[in-house]
C-alpha cells in the first residue's frame, strides 16, 4: 500500500506515492477504497472484471482533474451500479483533445462489504498531482505519513465526508 490518510481541517485527506503516473492513479483509488472499508473483504466473495473509463479535455491541471474524475467514477460505480472496486490496472492516453483513463478492474458486489464511512465528494481543495524528480524529496508534515524521495509521483486529495 502506498497511500496514507492524512489530517485536514474538516474532512479527510489522502497522500499517495507511486513510481509512475498510472500507478499513482491505482494507489490513490485503492487507498480511497481501503479508507472506506470497515472490515476486510471476505475471501469467499465472487469477483468480476470489467473495463472502466473516464476522460477529460485538455486542461491546465489535467492530471489533477482526471484523478478527481476517476475517483468520482469509482464512487459512482459503488453507489449507483453497486460495484465495489477491489483492484485495478490503469492506462493513461493523451490525445490532441484530452486525456483518457482506461482501467481493467476487478470488483465485487457492494452488498458484500461493510463501509465505515461515506464519501460525499472528491474535492479539488489542496489537490496535488506532481512528478517528483530523482533526488528530490517530498517531506511530510504529518506524523502518520512518510516522506517520499523521487523519482516518482505523489498526490494529495481531500474527500468531503
């Protein structure tokens, strides 16, 4: 696991680290799912697979905007489609008009898990998606979150609970 809940003033934040941008999207998604769970996923649950996609137009903060949209898609799939994301493999493609995220996912029925909390929204407050160069260190200001040395990527995202 490369995601840690971090304190915020009112809601809950998550910091994620990964070696690549696509892996960062995976780690952040799984960190969000882990935060929501009250208990471990039962071993005897049937898993399903699918491809989930989302895209955004070209934007100044394209990576941040796409991360928010991806996390919102996961919440939508849980709340509306009753599909709980268990694992994913993300592929990002940038075209002339935008960025598309395509993810091979494993999911279970949402009724198979128990949630500890509900996320109302993924916010853009304090949102960061940034590449960390070799030798560069991202220091943590929170005791429960480690510092990170590049190369790689990190994300900070805040959820409205």
